[in-house]
C-alpha cells in the first residue's frame, strides 16, 4: 500500500447518534458562551478586521484548514471573495504546500474565540467550509465535536453556505441532526470528486474510504 493509502477508518465506541445530542444542543442554543477570549486570537482578529475595513468583498471561512491547501483551492474557486483559512496549529499552517493567492490569508487562532468575535463584529459569511475536522470519535467526547460544542450557535449566526465533510458518516449525521434542532433541515450525502481538496481527503480516498458531506444555506 502506498503512503497515501494507509489511512485508518474512524473507530468509535458510539453506535448511531450520540445519546446526549439533543439535550446538549438545546442547552447550547439557549445559553450564551462567555469564555474569555485568548489574547493571540483577539489580536489576530483585530488586525484582520482593520485590514478588511471598507472591503466590500464577500468573506469565506475555511475553518480547520490544516496546512491551507483547501484555502488555496477555495480562493481560486472564489476570486471575488476574501478567503480566510483558520487553524489552531501554527505547525500545520507553516507547512502550507503552495503560495497563497492574493485573496487568501491564513491565521493561527482558537476557533471558539474567532467565530464569536466575527459574530460580535457583525460579519456575515458567503461560505463556510468545515472540511474533515477532528471527529473526536469517543462517545464521552461528544461536546468536543463542533456541533456538540458551546460555540455551535455561532456557526449558525455566521450564516452563508455551510459545507461540512467527514470520513465518519456519524459526524455528518450528527451535524445534520443538530442543525435540525436549530430549525435547519439538510441532507447528508456521500461525496467524492476527481480532485481532493485537502491532504486528508486525498489520503482517505486513496485508502478506499468514503466521504460524507452536508451543504446548507444558513
């Protein structure tokens, strides 16, 4: 098996949707998330906000962008927009394989903070990509998944066309169920393309794994 084709499937002790899903999601939808902002994320957001002041271009988030390959491809697909690749790991961002187009930027931030700051500033996205985030497959870690976290309502408030992809169908099924609780109906579909958009996607497909996605206009 080649280097690209050695990715293991997600293994979980959870069968079906997490049993806490409805209780947790309804709680987060009805309460405010008031954790203090981390200084590095606040500084990164304020710097970017100044740079974009008066800029009328649409804003696209590529959240959990990893090395930024997807950010580059999304920016090429949407030359009319500003595409912001966001990841918590400076190490991953430093491995960006190709140069960034003029309409793209990469930031090392805590998404729990950055999304809230964007909502607080009144930003509305045209698109929001969540491509292969950490699935946190253990049942006890449900609230570490984005749809089970306290920041989930802010994903909704950012608006735009949301696209979530994972190689674990349960993750996308749960995301769709969480959206339904919030009043948004969407379908989960199996997904593959001629060209992978992230290194993870390329590795999953080379390993014979399926990808799943949902798309929704918030």
